[in-house]
């Protein structure tokens, strides 16, 4: 079984849900980090879902600041997705760090 660390990014996420990560076929992913940076000068609210379930919903991110939305690890299976939205257009940069096991 191979283990590979990877980062997946989405830039300028806004009000439309963006898929930042999709688990490849024949792979199990271990989410070890999910950081969101507010790239605007006003507070925003972000939502992150993994496998269709909310990790955080409408959490505030102060202007020109960042948050880490994981307090532990989350296992995601083949074809599961990590999706992010913001309440403000083009307002959030996202990095999802994953250990992929194939």
C-alpha cells in the first residue's frame, strides 16, 4: 500500500460550491488539514462539506485572516468530495492537505 501526501487548492472561492478535492478511485484519503484564507477586507462566512456532510457551516472568517477547520483527521473514501462555499464572491483561498493511501 502506497502512502502519498498531497495538497489540493482552490482560489477565490465564492458563493457557488467548489469541489476542492475528490478522492481518486481505489484510494482512501485522510484529510489532515483544511485551511481557508479570507482574501477580502471584510468578514466572510464559509461552509465546508466532506462526503456531503458539514464539517463547518457558515463559520466566520475575519477580514484578511485565515482559519483551520479541522480539529482532527477525517477519512474520505473513493469518489467522496470536499466542497467549499463562501457567502461572498471570490473571497476565500482553500488548501486541503491529504494523505492518500492506494
